[in-house]
């Protein structure tokens, strides 16, 4: 069961990374990002999701390799 939960969290992280790319429309232009409040909030929420998933993963397995 634990491995299943770990896999779900890893999928959540991958989904959030892909969503960030979608929100940024494949571009990394700081001026566009800072000028668009909706885009910033969407990206920041995805980063929160990644952080929450990582925190849960580390609680499940403190020795998990993060690199």
C-alpha cells in the first residue's frame, strides 16, 4: 500500500511540473510571468502541490533520493 501512495505522490509531482509548463506556455520570460497575476498564482499553487507531495514522501521514506 505504501508504494502505491508513493507512486501517487510522484505522479502528482509530475502532473504539477507539466501544469507549470502549460501555464507558462513553454516560455520562460520573467517579464511575462511577473506581469500576469493569474499565471503567477497558478504556478505558485503547482509549486505548493509539489512541496506538499515531497513533504509527504519524505515522511514516508526519509531516505528517498531527491536529485
